[in-house]
C-alpha cells in the first residue's frame, strides 16, 4: 500500500496492485483544482457565503439565519497560501456536498479600541468543519466565535471567514468593518446674552462614534438640565434656564451605541436680569406745550422693541414705537390738550421675548395766566389805588412785575399761585398805562396791559377847622348860607326840566374799557372791521358787549361812524368832531351820553 496526500491532507491507502488507478488519480487531480476564487461581499452585520445548490440533510452550525448573503465561494485546495504567497486559489464550481458559510454577527461600524465578538456558521457539507478567521494579513484565528479588538485609528478592515468540511470543500464569506473615531461633543451658544428665568438655546455638535447617541447637559452649579437621544451625528439644539445673572457654563456628554462617551464643558454666554423700565423722567407739563418724557431701559437681552399706546387728549410729537440696540432710554415728546392727570401706557420686549409694561403718569397743569383788577372803584390823583394781579397755572416759583407809566412799579417773587397786591399812588390825573408780567419756573411768561384813568382830586373845605367868630355871627352866616342854598336849589330844579340830561358817569372799569376802544379806533385811519375790533378788545379783556355798548353810545353822540365795505364787512371809524353837532362829554373818558329834551 502507498500513502497519498489528498487535498484535505487526509491519508488513504491505495493497493500496489492498482498502479494504473493511482496514476489516473494523480493525473486527474490538477484538473479538479480551481484557477481563481470568485468572491462577493456585502457590508453589514450579517454576511454569508453559500453554494448555489444546497444538499438536503447536510450538517450545519447552529445560529441566527444570515440577513445578507454573498456569492458562493467554493475552494477545494490544501489549507494555506498558494506558492506565490497570495490567498488560496478558489474554484468557481459549486460544492457538491452543499456547504454554505455565513457571518452571522459582525458590526459594520465600530469605534476604535472596542472589543467585539465575530460569529460565523456553516450549513450543509460534511462535518466535521474547520472554521478560520482572517482580519489582517498573516493572522488567522480558528473558531466559530472569536473576539476581536478594533484598531486605535480609523480605518477599513476586510474580514475573511472560511470553513472547510470533511470533503475538503472550502467556502469563504467576506465582510468589511469600518473603524471610526470615538464620539466627540462640542457646545456653542448662538447668542451671548440670555434672560434669567427664560430658556437659553445652545448648539450641541456631535461627530464620530456610532449612533444612536444619548446626549445630556446641565448648567454648572445649577439645577437646569436636559437630555435627548439622536439617531446620528450632526448639530442639535439644547436649552438651559439660567437661575441668576452671571456667566453661564454648561457641561454636556454624549454616549454612542458602543458605550463610548465624551464630556465637554463650555461657557455659553452671560445671563442677565429680565428687562426693566426705570421710572420716567417727566418735567413739568403744561397744556399746549411740548413735554419731553424719558423712560430708562435696563438689563434684558437686546435688541429692544417698544411701543406707546395712543391716549385721548395727547398729541404725540415723536414716533409711537421704536427699537433700541442696547440699554438706554426711550425718549418721547408729547403735547397735552387739557389739564389733569394722564397715564401713558408703555410696552417693551427684549431679544429673549421677555415683556415688561409700565404706565407713565403725568400731571398736566393749566397754562400760565395773569389777570389784573383795581381793588377800588376809582383811581384819584394823589390817593392810593389798590391793584390786584392774580397768577394762575404755570410752575412755581413765580417772579412778577407791575408798573404804571408814571414810573411807579412793584416787583417780587412768590412760591404759589394766587393774588399779588400793590398800592400805587398816581401823582396826577389823566390816563396811565398799567403793565404786569409774570414768569414761572419753566421760563414761560404771561403779560397784561391795561389803560387806567386817574380822576382829579375833589376841592377841599373852604373853612378850616380852626376858623373863629361869635355865635351870633355864626348863626347869621348860617341863615345866609341856608337861604342861598335854597334859592340855588330852586333854580336848579327849575332848569333841570329844560337843560339837557347827562347820564351819570360810567364805572371806572367801564370808562377804562371805552378808552381802550377809542384808542384802537383813533389809531386806525381807515377804520377797523367789526370782527377785528372784537378780537383786539378781547385781547385787552373786554367783551363783545363792552364794544357794542360803547359803539352805540358813540354813534348817538356822533363820534363813531359805521360803514359797510365793498366785501360786506362793517367798518367802524372814529370821528374826532361830528359834522352834525358838537360832541359833549361829562368826563375825560367820553363815556357820557347826551339826550334831547322831550
């Protein structure tokens, strides 16, 4: 007997008597060897190689069914490399005994430095089987399930799983494992400021590793935290809620499917107190005057958007809304139509969405005013006359000045509105101009001009208090005076029925008003239309009734002429001397009227 090595390296005995048979076997063996190794590979967790036809009842390795398959790779060759050092030669023909090989457990992607278990199986063929793994050149590991530790650098690893059965058929399954870097986490903030108590958004950028990933984050020294599970690497958004003002530090971590983790701590900005509106700076407000109002803005996240609601009785002279790029002040300018207390609503929203509202309260006073009256009914030369100037409205304190055209004046300061009294003493009779002015705390002023008539002093007693004489003489003198007075009285009574009747002198204030109207008319050579005359008189504190009464009296006296202009207006002209009859007057203010005897 001669021992012959078969392709499976098994030893068989061949009788010497059959040399022809042995020769035929040796000549046929090269024809059965394959010239090439057709392979097919699919990356994935389950990869297999199998024959195109499976023999029923073949022995198999228990395990999960392959999810993916490759083309059958059948090799009938001795174990080991070919003489030129390459991988064993393969035959493309099917294994006659139906041997099928597959990789049932292999990661397609794995982190660096991770130890995994590779599992393969064989079906069909003729046991016993010889399984072997090759994951790098020159390294072969035997076994159905083998541990493997991925390299420490990212790369692609080709996996060869090969099984040989008793019939010397060899089937190979190929796979690929991608080795990637461990997961990495980077935290960044899109903005630099955030309000206390409101969510602050930040970015979590995940790279490397194998998904899905578990993300976790929290504020350093704070209770705000969060977590999320993401399917793959990329950039995701998280949020924390700052509990107090100051720098914000966030610590985050990522864990991938291979339980490899990475932690990062980053400053993401600064938390600031919620926005606030500082109480408004409101100067004194007066009806009809522009009032500037300033409201301060503090803290919060810029930019700021503000708006002021419309209020009845308020005319805004500045925009009703606007923006601020940073902390500062909202400046308004408003004019109030009426006096009283006003509430102006103001709303502010910052860049984090925080809203604050306030009401600006403004007390609006009436406009500054000054009026002047005489304390007595008449002004007499050489005698004191009381003048009362009343201050109202405006902002205290006040400074005032009252002056007569005879160079008398009074000036001073008062801290509250109300009357100011002054006793003037005109030295001589006639017309005087009274001027009064007041200035309030804002610098605004009010003025009044009045024409005042001063009467002549009455004649004194003919007899002084020290006059002397006998009682008889006094009695006689008294009788003489009494008789004379009776005669004069009778004469006057008789003549009263025949003399023209004169109206009693007008009130001093009325006479002063008539004087003003007369001066207005006398200064206008072409006359004044009635509407204009009423306006000019009103500026001097006269009423239309005062004007109408004076004009009617002067028309009857022939001092005033009313004509109709071409445009239909009534024009009033002063006539110095009436052509119809001479004018008479009982007093210098021309307020008397003359009536004919019936």
